[in-house]
């Protein structure tokens, strides 16, 4: 497995802990009718600095999509209020686990820089698309998490 797959596996474990009762997947293309659930993808790669002859910094943005429920769920504004209720707790969870630790993964991810791993600008209330079963719009939010890896390389 690559370090990116390892990071996605750890994010799935973290998401399930951060929001009890949620499902989470290490890929982005998934639909289900039970909420809440998460999907994940690496959305951006940015070359970092070369630090000497044998070290490379690689910066990625992980896109963590949190599907909360149907836009029409409950009375007007109810699903939106639920997202705003969840948001601070979820933000805090990611901020408190910069090494992508969880009950499943108790140590920090190798080569991940916990001082540079952080949430970055993210949309809050998002129409996540239509349910394939009902056609209803799904409400959620997206967390964008910067992952910075400091890797040893072997120049040829």
C-alpha cells in the first residue's frame, strides 16, 4: 500500500470515531441511503520543497465529504442546523489528531508532518448531489485536509 492509501485508511477510521454511527469509505464514488456517511479522495498534489539531496516534501489536499442527510429532511433549516451542530465537533476531532491517529491506528502515520497537517479553507453547506434511489438532494459539508509528507528519496 502507498502512503496515500494508508492516509485514506486512517481517515476512514478517524471519521467513524469522530461521528459515531457514520459509515466511511476510502474512495469518492459511493452513494447510500443511510446517513451520515463519508467519502474520501486526494484532490490536489502540490510539489513541496526539496530539502537536501535525499529528502522531498510532498503536499496533498484530501477531500473529506460528509453526507449528513436529505435537504428536505425535517422542517425548514433542520438539516442545515444539524450540519452546523456537527461542524465544530468534527473540526476539533481533526485538529486533535494531526498524525491521523485513532483507536485503530494509535501512532502517527510515518513520514506525515503533524505540524503541517491541518484543515484548510473548505465549503460549509454543500449540495452533495441527488440520491440515486429517491432523486432528493443530499446536504453535507466538505473538509479539506492538508497532508504534508517529508519523504526520503534515492536520487539516481
